[in-house]
C-alpha cells in the first residue's frame, strides 16, 4: 500500500487497517476524534482521524474534506486530503515544529489573503459540524448580525440551557446579545473563514509555516477567526500575526472591542458540547460583548 495506490483506491484503506497492513502510530487527537500516523510502504506518512466512540455522524468527515478543499482553492495553508470516507479521513502528514516570529508573520499574511478571497454568502454549500455538534450552514446573504445571532449563537445557547450548562444569568445575557444583533449594523462582506480557529487548530510545521487544520469552514466574519485565535491562552506570537494581517487586509476601527462578541460562538459551543466548566467564560465574554453591540 503506497500513496499512489491509496489515491487510486481510497475505499481500501479501512480494510488494510483492519488487517494491520499499514503501520499505525497513535498521535493523540481530541475529545471527538482519535488520530494516528499511518506509515505507508513507500515511506510516506499520513495523518488519519476516526470517530473516537462509535460511528461518526453522517457527513462528518465529508464536511471536513469539503472545508479543506474550499480553503485550499483560495491558497490557504491546509493539508491535502488523500482519503475521505464516512468512517475515516486521511490527510498529508505535516511534520510538527515550533512557533516562530517569521512563521507568525507569514501566517498573518496567509490568513489575510484567505479572508480577502471572500465568500458568496454566510454559511456554506455543505452541512457543517463544529466539534461534535451540527453547524447550520444554510446560506444567507446577511446581514451578519442577525445571521450570527440566530445561526451561530442561539442553537448552542439552547443546547447549553437544555443540558443545564448555563444558569439563568448567562442565558439572559446571551439572549440580550442576540436581540441587539438583530439590528446590528456591520458593513463587512462575507469572508472565507476557517470557522473554528482556536490556537489548537493552527499547526506549526518543521518548515516554519503555520497550517490550518480541523476547519469548520464557512462564509463568516473575518473578525471571528481572529478573535478565536486569542482564546485559551492565545496563539503564540499573536501580536505579530495581527500586525502582518493588518498590513495586507486592515481591520475596521474598533475591532479590539468586538473580540468578545466574536468569541461568543465558540464559548457557547463549549458549554453545549462539554458542559458547565465553561460557564464563567461565557458570562465574562457576554458581559464584554454587550458593550460592543
């Protein structure tokens, strides 16, 4: 089994893995997917992901492959998809490295170029996922505020409330944000975005480049991608990334104040998927977001 054969016959990959015809080395993964490095007979490696428990939701890996292809056609640094089947996705192997200032400068320019390539509408042409949860990608011409409130905040607010992950205080705060967003004026056209750009979804490679992985790709607001880079401790060399980005595709005045607003989507996804551990983070972000809308 070499890469040429696998490209020609991707449907055979699960059989080869079942019969241990390909060497697998676990490389971790997240709470959703298990990840392995596959070493092929020609010496090349692939990065493969499977659903961690049971059967993957229908279309889960197809959505990732579609998003990677959409980002790739705009020149974004994303790994090539070699195999995309209902139960597994295999990508080209990117040798990990360390963050650097030079890599951050290039990443800022790469991200700006991706956003500038644009999108026809908010959402995407394929059903999406964000972590383990469905993502409503029904295409919308906007405005952004009402789309973000109804398609990116409300569904995960409801799941979070139903599972008891948020108290009445957080629920009321987010409802107030959604209400204000319905009338929020924002002139930004849809950008081609990664859609789930927390720091863990940036892979620093041994060649110094930063790669985008695990996308929830969609037409969205470019400030959302940038705001998510600041979550969970923040991306290494984030100030350098932003400075390089600004040189290529300057942000609108006041973008810093809107960071908590754009972080609200991913915060609610976390309470919806993982529970009340993130409750305080939702409250703090919501209080700050209300000052921006």
